[in-house]
């Protein structure tokens, strides 16, 4: 399976040099961006652009290799090309899948949800479409998908399948400039498709994971490789060095600014952010790979080169290890402080280094069969090789059956999803009963100022106002999935409470819901709001919420989760409750902090015991609002 192509003069293609200077250093920078983004997301919110730098490098390098093969042999051998790609990619994938799945089996059952599909997606390089089909959210940090990072590997491998087929067609064209045009058109079309999908309000994960909407870096890198192969490379002049260095600095500056400012999953990221980052990456690759470029030599220093050579393994290992470490730390009640990223990094680097030296490189050099002979043939044993062979045999013997057990016993849902479903089903059943007339909503007592008494008609007024107790039928609660998971315990603690809770709801959505209830006359005397888990809470939203509540009493529930915005959310809620009359704070965070076993494996959503704590925190806030003697005519029943 091959093709022979010639330039217009009949001379063969001039391919680039055998090794491109600076690419290993650029790989190190790219994988560093991704690691910081995943381990310390607040420090580098746009670090996900490191993947797009990889796309540009991959398109450029793979196309250059095809051109080099065309120059030296006069043809492109498709089977040999795909075999080399498989040797390069599959061994590391296999060891990461086996070890990570086995560790997940021990660390937390939530990590195994959907693991069979994830493994199939990883092995067949279709992870991106598997995640799209499953409705995954790449930008949700609390969704424990063990091999989520494999999406980019799948997209690249799909490109490796398509590129040589395209090359066979375009390299038949006689005019050299026409070789790059189809590749450039495909790249530009992909970039425009990303923007078009964003304008159509498509799901951000669909846009980000799609091979059609996120392959422009690969195709544009390939087009640049064709353009730069038009003539033999010449040493740069002094002026050329200055231009090359200036272009590299401009490209790195643009990437740096975008990495610090671009918001994940935002419209601006799809409507120019990724496209601009790709142009910047193209500029950097052009500048550092020119023959003798100072910019390239500057990136060829240690430890950048060492990291760059192992960047593939570092990228593969870091995310599954982060998931495992996070799950183990949450189960141990350690939270996800700096210990988690530190431990993840401490495991990732040695795992990647060992995989590179003892698995990836041997298979890459002599193939899988040759590597197996080298590993397990007694004739080839030296003391060191014997130790390596024994270690590999033990790893495979342990992880292979454990992976099978993990796949066979994987739960259908995460523990958090189970708790949310428990609350959702009970809430829907109660609403159904209410619609059939079984609700006691019509018996709700009058509000304050209309206190009931036992005096007979015409009798003298009582000496003191009667006490009206706050019951569930006096309370409207609006919340997110944490409240939804606590619904059974809320109804037990406050019979007749009206709850409106949903997954992934933020505070501004709650403001609208409360305002609509107030306008329709269904909002009760005490309003409980728990909406701090899914995003920042600012002063404007809180003021708008209190205005929507009107003269009613307001209880704000603080948030408990290992998310970047939670400390600020809780500080804002606490300050607002202290400064405003008629507002109290339910201290859910402090109440559940010492009992992580009451929560699902995500450390956020309560189980039955956690739901009781959640309800008790609301009860304490009610006590703060309605202490007998401080608000005449009102008291709270003690339980």
C-alpha cells in the first residue's frame, strides 16, 4: 500500500532534518500547562491550551515524517506507518489502563462507573466520541471519569489514520503548493465549525471533544510541514535568527496570556480563543524548528528535554492518578488540599519514567514480539534485566485479573448519583401525591401577625401573644443537588416543607425561582436557600435574593465541597447573614466536616446520615432566627 509522488521538476521532496530542535522542550511546556491546569486549576485557568500545542506539534511532526519517507523511498507505506504509530502509543496505554483500573478498584467504587466503555474507548482510540455519547462534562471536576484525558489521544490517532490517506491523494498533485491547500482547508473548516457550534449554543464538551470541531491544530500543523518542506533548509542568518527569536517570543507571550485569562468551556474560548492559541503554537513551532534556530536550542536544555521525551507518559498517567489520589484522600477525610496534587505529581513522574524506559522504548525499537523476547527470554537475562522481567510479570499477573474484576463489578452509578436519585424519586412521588390532593398544603397556618388563640368569641384578649411554631408547612426551600440528596431527611425533620431542588443549579437561578414564587403567592414565610456548591456567590446575587424574598425570613446554607470557590462562597454567605436583619446562616460545612463517612465518595453529596446533619443545620439556623423572647409571638419547637 504505497504511493510515489514527484515535484513539478521531477525531483523528490526535500524533507526536513532528521530531528527538530526545540520540540522536546515545547512538549515539556505543553504538558506542564496541562498538569498545572488539572492539579492547580485556579493558578492557570487556561492551561488546557497545552493540548492544542500538542495538536500543532503532532500534525507538523507526523506530516514531516511522511514527507521524509516519501523523499527517501519514493512512497508511503501505510501499514508500516500505522504499525509504528501503534508501537508508539499502545504499550503505554495498556500499562496505564491496567495499573490505574486496579488502583481505582482499591481506592473508590465511583471511579469504576462506566470503566468498561472508557477502556474500550482508550484501546480503540474513540474515547472522545464515547464521552460525547455518554453526555460527559469535561469541565466538571467532580465527575470521576478515570480515563477522561484519553480523549485527545483518540483525536490524534483518528488524525493519524486519516492523514496518510489524504497524503496519498494530494501528493499525486504535480504543483507543490496544492499539497498544502487541502490540509489547510480542512484545518480552517474545523476552526470555523468550532465557532459555529458555539454560536448555536452546542454543548461545550461536544465542541471540545469533537474530532470535526477540534482538529484544526493537527491539520494546520500538517499544512505548515508541507510548506516548509519545499526546499532544503539553510542555516539562519543573523537577521533570520532575530526574526525567529522574535516570532517565538510573540507566540509564547500569546500562549501565556491566553493560559492565564481564557475561561474553560466559555464562548470566548471557542469563538477565537482556541484558534488564536493554535496560531501562536504554529508560530512557535515554525520559529524553533528552523535550521540552527537559537530559539530551538534554548528549549533543548535539561530538564525540559527529559520531560519532553516522557511527556506522552506524563500526560497519560497524571489524570488517572489524580482521580485515584483524590478518591483515596476524600475517603480518608483528608480533603483535596495541596497534598493531593503533590502526591499525584510525585507518582506521575516516576511512573512515566519507568514506563518510558522499560515499556515504551523497547517496543518502539524492536516491536512487541522483540520486546517480549527481550523481557522474558532467559538467554537474554542480565541481573538488571531479570529484575525488570520479574517486575513486569508481577505487575501484569496482578493488574490483569484485577482489571477484569473491576469491569465485572463496576457499579451503574456513583454513590453521589445514587443519593441524588434517592431524593429525586421521593420528591417526584410527593409531588405526584400533592397533585392528587393528598398534600396538606391547604392546611397551612396563617403567617405572623395572625396567630391563633384558644379564646372564645367575645372573650377578653389574652395577656400575652400566642406562640406560633415554625413547621415544615411554613418553609420553602430552594437548592441544588445537595439539598435534593437530603430531601428524605428534610421532609422527616420538617413535614410539609416545600422543596424545589435540582442538579447543577446556581444562585442566580435560585433568585429567579424565588421571585416567581413570590409573584405567584406560593412563597412561604421562611425561605431556605442552599445554592453555593456550583459556583461563586457574589453580593449582587445575595441582595437580589433578599429583595425577592421580601419581608420573609431567609436562611442561607453554606457549602461543603473541595472546590476552588467554596471558601469565598462561605465567607460571603457568613458576612451577608451577619450584616442583614432577618437572615441566618445554616452551617452545613462545619456540621459535616468531621463526619466524611456521612457523604458519598465525592465528599459533597450526603447519604441518609448526612441528610440528617443537613436538616439539623437548618434547624439550628431557625433557632438563631426565632429565639423565644427576641421575636414575640414566635418560637421554634425544640427537638
